[in-house]
């Protein structure tokens, strides 16, 4: 069930170990499911319990450590040998007497790593305070350091196969966006529209299916469009409502997010102006994207464009995206914002989402793009405009 050739996983592991060596790290404990998947192929809805990938600098293969009933998933979805798939017993699950990190500490002791420099993903969603307490208590002679985004930064430049999966996700989100826009009308319930969106996201196209996205569809309407992360209700749409659709396509865990805004009926002149400002800003930012340009320079082009029209946006313009699991499709590395000196390189992928939110309404129009050898490629194919239904 591997989504990539074994040699691609081994190349990723090699790069990870090179980064570990540069930072003086002997052991890397990975809890972020996207990073576990990136290095091994592991893919299961098992991240609600503790699971790790253990990378030891002198060991040829990583070690997967997780709940016993999930070991079969590791055997099915990864390239790891069975000897490196180490399950813990179920009495470790949500127990006050045993903890999975005690099991992990036991592995490290057995491997002679109890006094080494150990990095963990301290700021990952899946690494808890209890994880840290148990590990430090069980391994008092080890030196613990932060390895939160070590693998994430390796992921930022995609292989050609990864780009292909993201392009398929872009095809899915293109069709899904048009389906959602088509269904939104006065008198229709928000939840019924989202049901159709979910169906299209998962069914995908005739050539390839879709996967569950790391973020659910975000579809605020009316005054709720002034807030950027609301989902949906069972209320009906009303004439004059603006509606924001922020969605993604997902294929083999690779995402291509996209946002558009529509108005049911006639938009106000303020809405039309804000949409025009947003579109002009996107196009100004896209015009400067090429290898060698920094993330900060992309955001500056956007900022200068909207300032000419009397607008400003304090939050970041976008972020790197690709492989991920809930609760986020962002990679937690480079951001399109002031101060980010990350230099763009070919096959980096970003979601540029220049939403502008006013007191009683908001506009979101976004694009996911790939940095090419000479410039930029916008991945979805949805009209960049304010839609009117």
C-alpha cells in the first residue's frame, strides 16, 4: 500500500538523519502523524492514542511504536520490517498506571540510548505534557531538545510524485468548489450544501478518489463571514447573504486548499470593492513569485497593492501546505509574512489566503500554488472573482 517507492522513503530518512547530525541529535521521537507517514507510509486513524516513530542515528530503520491493535496497520501501510514494529499492550491506553512513553523509554534503554541527546516534537499537537514528564522521569540521564519541525522543513520541497498527488487534490477541490457554489441558494440549508461538498470531496473524479481533509469545510454566511474559521449550521441561506467557502481537495493525504466568496442576490458596493482589492492583491503577489524570492517579498507585494486602496491585513498571507492529518493542512514551516526570510525554491507549495474581514462581513479568495523552475503555477482552476448566485 506504499504511495511512494521505498527508495523515496529512504531518501527522506537519510535527509532526516543528516539534519539530526547537524543539530547534534542522536534520537528523534516523532509524534506528528504527517511526519510519521512521510518517513514510513504509515496511514491510519490511530493518532488519537499515543504513537511514535523512533529514529536512532546508528539504526538502519526507524522503529514504529504504537497501540497493539494498530500494529497491523503499520505492517500493511509501511516499508518497515516486522522487527521494527513494536506494539504496546492495551493496558497502556488512557491508563493512570501505565503510559506509552514508559514503553518508549524501555525501547531506548534496550537500544543503549538512555544517556543520549533525544529530540522530540515539543510543540506538535500530539506530544503532550505527560509525554515529556514520563520520558524525562524514565530517562534522567538523557538530554532532551526540541525537534518540533525538523522533519517538516525536509517536507517543504516536494518530489514529483508528491506534486502529482497535490495536483490531483487541486482537481478535486476545483470540482468541489463549483459544486458548493452551485448548491448555495436562498432557502437551502447550510448543512445540505456541506453534505454535497463532502460527497464530492470523497468521491473525487472518475480517475481518482478523494481522501478526508484535515480541516472540515468552512462555510460561514451573512455576518458570520466576518469570522474566518466558522463551519456551518442547519440554518437556511437568505437573500443578500455573503457566503465564504474554504475547502480543500485531498488525495493520499496531500491537500490543495481553496477559498472563494459568493453573494446570494446583489452584493453591496463595499463587498464588490473588497473583492476587487483582494483579487488585485493576489495577482500582485503571484507576479513576484519565482525561485530566489523570499516569503517576505511575496507578502510585501500584496501589502503594497491593498494599501493603495486603503486596506491592510495584519495576519499572514499564506503558508506551506501538502501532506497532513487533522487538525491542520498547513506544514508549520514557512509563512508568507513580514520577517520570513525563507527563500522560495522549485516544488515548494503554498496556500495563499488573503482574507480580509470587516466588522459585519468578510471576503476570502485564495489560491494554492507551486513554485516552478521559472515562476509560479496556480493549481486549482476556479474563476478568481466574487461569485453571485
